[in-house]
């Protein structure tokens, strides 16, 4: 089997912890303490930046930069996988193939039947089933022409809007998905400190933004009011270079620190937990909210993996007794459901 199609299922039924591939001997996923935990791994990628779940189609997508992160070399591609771990198309969408332009794909989001991908200074839209290019939206050029633009992430709010993180330009843009889509500047300024990840809280509808340059986490209301949720203090340096952010179905926030090799969870009561550390540069993580899985790409290691998540107690931050529903094996409580689980 080719290294580009290796995707293995590893049941964790006999050991409390097990050394995974990618030389992750020190991986400390809290969930691996359970005999029901499991992991999926894929190797042979090319600078994978983002990992996205699409439960309606029972598919996953991984963006591959395949070269310099801002080079206009038209060789980036998107890998598509089934929910049982099979790579159904290693280069499902490929820059330079046919009429596809794709230089350095990073963040991804799906709205209805459309896969949106950030690519340097352009948001590209593709049919999520066929991979056919549908549209492209180029960022407005800065007035002085001196600001470097670098789109790294995109998130939808389910209300007809997409939010784009421009790390190089210290800006957040909003695309209104109307009959005539409109791309406008939403937030900007040095206080954003290199916004590298965006996600919408499924419980509140607020936008979360994480910064790469200073390790800050922001909350943005639908009206555009920005509040700093977390940052490094004078005596503490919890975060360094935050790269990805997403939410689970309960509204807990997950962030990846590419430099410190950690993944943090912030519960709705603002308590922080380290759920993994000693990771080889995790980039733009994703959460499969239906199956309660965390999806982590390792850009510098050309690999990615999936792990099960436990469901925390929102009120206290302590772990409750785990059930099979915590790992997507059985139907969760009706109040917790967001979609149909994998079967």
C-alpha cells in the first residue's frame, strides 16, 4: 500500500496509552485513558494545514499546501476521505489540473453543497461532491499596497455569512452569501495580532478568533463587538502561536498551539484544560461535532490524525463517568444531538 494512502484504525481496548505513529511517543490525549478510545492516522500528505469534517456526506477533507505557504505555484490540493478512514481521492481537488487554480490551500468550510477554501488572497468555492470549481472571491487590495495579505482560515455561521481570517493583513473579512455575494472588511487592526483561526460557537453564534503572533483568543458578537477572552499574562505564557480553533457541540472551545505543541480546551465556564501536548506542530484543527472527534493536521510532519473526545461537565470542568456516547459509538442524549452519528 502506498504511503499516501495509509489510514489506519487503532482500537485502544487493551492499553491505557499507546504510542501512535508520527513518533508521538509522548502524546497525552486524555481520552486515551479510556478502553473505548480510538485513533485514526493518515500519512504521506504534503504540508497539511486544515482538517474538516462533513457529516452529511460522511466525508473528511484535508487541505495540502504542498510547498511554500504563500507561493502562487498552483500545486495545492485537497484530500478527501470517507468516515471509515479510506482515502477516496488523494488529490480530490488539484491545482493546475483542468480548470482548477489552487496555490496554497489552508482553511476550509462547507455551506450546503459548497466547499470553500482559503488560498493566499482568494476564497475559492468548489462543489463538494464533484470538486468542480464554482467561484472565487479576491480580497480587496489595501489602499497603501504595503500590507501582505494571507488568508488562513474560514468559518460559516449558518446564517448566510462566512468569516475569513487574514493573518498577514491583521483583518477579518465577511462574505455575505446572497444572490450576489459581497466580500467586505469586518474587523481590522494590529490588536488582532495575526488572526490565524476562526470558528463560530454553535451555542451562542459568536465568532472566536485566535492570534498567531501573541497567543490571544477573542470573542466577537454578531454585531461585531470584540472582547478578549484569554491571553498571556505578565507572569504566565500559556500560549505562543495559536493556529487553529473550533467548538464541540456543547460549546467548549479547542485551540492548537503550533509552537508549543499543545491542544487546549476551554469549557463554557472559561476553565482551561490541556488535552494533548508534545505534538509535532499541530496546525488548523477541526471538530467532528456529530461523532465527537478531534481532527488534527501536522503541517510540518505531513500527517494528520483523528481522536475521540470525552464530554466534559460544563458546570465544574470535571470529568463525568464516560459512556459510549462520548466516543460516537451510540446515540447521544437528545438534548446533545447535533446530527446523525456515524454507524
